[in-house]
């Protein structure tokens, strides 16, 4: 896989390997415009860069599976090839110890996580990213190869930019997004590629490019800038400013700040889509200014659990840390699934120690960038380092205001750009940066390597296979074939049994079968599946609520006797667990109040209803239940007050287009309640 190990003569001695390695590194002084040969590592990295954004930004299961399997095969092939040489020559760098400690901390966080499945999947992603970093350091051996990789990055930026411009101008897209599902990710992708391109242009000397090459590169700059503006991303604007300041100061000193400031002023004065979005954002996005609340909530979680909640657990801790948006019908309807700040999210999931390790790693990398820029480089090499480093800085900057590390295509760019700077430094002083490790060939070692690779391949394939089986089940359910849907959902739960959503869907489709057949065995199956989902993930308040509804349905089938009372007790316990897990969902309070009313415990039922309306004042079913309870107890003024409040809330939102959840909040029969109250007053 790696170029410098392919010479059979290198296997004779470690000394020969070092000499060959060094002689190839010397070729970095040759101009990159002489069309050097393409190494296998360059092909691998280029292929990943091209592939990663092509299918919805690389966020669907299939492209992630392809990228993971590609890296697994590459690492296994490289390991076996080194056995045949009886030694491994590793590239030293300051980040290796930090990466090892970070991986250990990630493993510890999985032990802390109450819900293991997402933690394991995130561990797989992090291991694959570390493997990619290893490919860059071990495989990239000259500045010509880094140039080739940079050209692939720039080319993909042009392709994405062209698609984004077409979307905005001719396909009626409000914001350009290229192949990405999120325009913010697309805009940052353009910022990174633009940074690499501008860094290269700032380093190339006159005479090294002909006028057609200059025209192409500057045309690419114009295309990328236009696509960036059409994406209308405020977070990416921050990334662009930071990247331009870095590149300008690195190449031209403090004078570059004046150019950046003038460019920002021009962007603020000259009408453009990005300017318009900044002005209209409060109207277009009602949650635009809730990020301060999300960040405050994230900080509270860090204080609550300084060791971390566990890798991938941020969105599940959100059940306990919701915040209200007072202007909405459903005040607590928005549950933050990400911190919109990767560093806060890292602190929430991996603890203060995890964030500190990441920051230390970034600082060590910055120190190496400074040392590389201070080394004896060709002018185009210096521009290369500046552009690649600017791309890294852009991604890190955008990470302060968005979930940028959750987009594989951008993380791949981050690793390739940052690792390439270190690889160039290693190429300039190979004798000082190599570590030889004896690794003789043996059939058992080969078998163990293949077995380990097979395990990783299975772990990589499992979530994709389960997801596609589940997607097939959803298609069958939408087509009105619940029997086939159940089979696919059960298959998905067998393929990947740790995913709670698969068990929940088995329970849901079982309830549907019960409604159609009346056979209680379907409800028993649903109870088993929801109970399993709760055990797998005790942090999700939706599962105990659904379990309570199933127990309530079973209780209705038993009209009398202790069995009905036991089922009601089980339903009440499930609702209480739902309230403890998610205290901001009023449906659980209402359901528990109805059980207490059926048991004749009116005061306790009233207390649960009052908690429901204090949490969500616009939850009218709870207010209607309070009015009915007051009416039955003879407290007519209290009933009248609740009905007036219900009428006032319905008038307030009568002209608003409602979502299904909002309709559920406001859907009560006010007319019949008013008639019942009027009849009581007439008596």
C-alpha cells in the first residue's frame, strides 16, 4: 500500500529501508508541476476526498460503510505487507501519544454511557479517523504527493461550487448546498477548498504557471466565492474570516488584516444573499437565537457530570436539560440533539479531560505548523502549508458555532489537511522522524490480522445492514403491509440488537396488529419490546411513556379483578418513569392523572394536571381535564376560569398553521365543555 515499502531491497536491512526512504523524501525539492507519479496512498486519500461528499455529504449509512471498509482493507493490507519486510518503519509525530490517551478516554466514556450502541458506533468512527490519520502520515512521503492531494481538494471544491450555483440560480433552492444535506456544511467545505487554493496561489512564483493555469485557478476562486455567498451560512462566514486572517498574516503580515476588514465592509454594504439572510434570520429561523440557551444548557451538563455523560450521549441527556422557547405553542418541544458547539459537546460527552486533550492536540499541531513554516521550504511549499493549515483553522473555527465534526466529509478534510502538514515536515527530515519496529512474518500473525480486520468489517457492516432492513420495514408500513413491516423490523432488531428504535418500531407495529385483530398477544409482544428498549436506553423518556399506554390498553381488556389493577399499576409506574426521565412532556402527566382518576384519587390526579399546565401552559387537554374535575367537584368558578383560559389560548393561535404536535396541544372540544358548565350554572 505504501510506496516506500514496495522495493524488495528494503527488506534486507533496516538501514537500507532508511536510506531508500530518505532518498525518496529528497524529491520534495522538485517542482510539483512536472507531473510526478501518483502513489497508492495518494490514490486512496484522493478517492476518499472525492467520494465522501457525493452522497448527501457522506452522512448516510452506505457511503460511511464504503469509507470504513476501504480503510479497514487498506490497514490490513499495509500491515501484512510490512510483515513481509520483517519490520515496520513508523513516522514519529507529537500527536501519537495524545491520540493514544484520547482513544483510552473514549473507551472509558463508553463504560460510562448508559446507552452503549451509539457510543460503540462513534468509537468505530473515531478509530477509522485515526486510521486515516495514519494513512496520511505513513503514506504521504513528498511535497509532490501533498500537491496532488491539494489539487483533488480544489477540484472537488469547484465541482461542489458549480452544483451549488446551479441549485441557487436554476433549481430554485433557497440556499446552495451542493451534495450536502446542510448548506452550512457545504459552505464550510467551500471555505476549506478556497483556503487551500488561496494558500497555493500565495506561494506560487511568477513563471511557475502559464497564463491558462493562472486563469483556471483564479476562476476557481471566483466560482467558490459565489457558491459560498449563495449558501448563506453565518457560521461558515466566521470560518472564512478566520481562515483569511490566518493565510493573510502568515503570507503578508499585519497588512492582510486591512484587506480582510475592507472585504467584510464590502460584504455588509453590497447587497448579496448572505447579507439578506443575516438580516432576515430571526423571521426565517425561529430557533436562530436559541443557541445561547443550548450552550448554557451544555455548560450545565458539564458542571453536572465533569467526567462526561458518555460518547454519543448528548442528545439523550437533552431530555433532562430542555429549555423553554416562550413564543412557541409547545414551549419545551425543541430538544437539542447537538450542542451546536463541538467543544462544548465534547466536554459533555467525554468530560473536561476529553476537551482538554483535544485542545492540547490542536496546540501541538499548531506548534508543528509554525515550525514547518519556519523551515527551509520552497515558495510553493510554503503556500501549500499555509493553505492546508488555513483549511484546518476554518473547520476548527466553525466548530465553535455548529456541529461540524459530525460531517464525515469535513472531518476527512480536517485530517488530510492537518496530517499533510505533518507529513511534509517528516519528509523534510526523514532520518529524525522514523522509528523501526521489528515485525517478522508469521502465518499466525497474518491470521490474527485478517481476523481483526474481519471483526472491524462486521462492526462496520452491522449498522448499515440493520438500517436498511429497518428502512425496508418503514416502506412496507407506509404501503399498508404491517405483516411484512413487522418481519423487516424484527430482522433489523436481530442484525443490530442494540438499537432501541428497532425494538420500538416492533412494538408499534405490534400495537397496530392488536387494533386490527383484537388479539392481546400483540400487546404482550409490544410490552416485551418496549421493556427491552428501556433497558438498552434508560435515558429516553419516550419508551416508558409508550409502555404505559400499552399497559393501559391491556388493563382496558380486563374489565374487573386484580389483574386489571395490576396492569394499571404497571402503567402508572411506566408513566412515573417517563416523568423522571423526561419531566418536560405533559402527556405523561395527563396519562398518569387519568389512571389516578380511575382509581378515585382525585387530589393526586389534580396535582399531576397542575404540573402539566405549569410545564406547558398551552397543553389544553390538561386544562380541559382540570375544568372537568372542578366541574365534578362543584368548583364552578375554577372551571369557568379554565374554560376562559382555553378559549383565550385557542383564539391566540387560531390563524397559525399548526404541526401535528401543536394540533395535539390545542385540540379540545371547548363547545361541549361550555355547554356542560352552562347547564350546571342554570341549575
